[in-house]
C-alpha cells in the first residue's frame, strides 16, 4: 500500500471518512430489508 503511505494526513483523514461512510452505507442497505421483514411480518 505504497500509495497510502504517500498521502499526507489530510488526505488520509478524508480517505478514512469515505471508507467509513461506504461501510456504514453498505451495512444499512443490508439491514433495512431485514428490519422491515421483522416489523411487517
């Protein structure tokens, strides 16, 4: 991951923010159908 080491602190922080948002978004997309099935059985 040489390209990651080359980034400065600002870029690393925004990069981590993007990764976190993507992860949270993916989890929500997976959980919403399960959530609705649990409520509207």
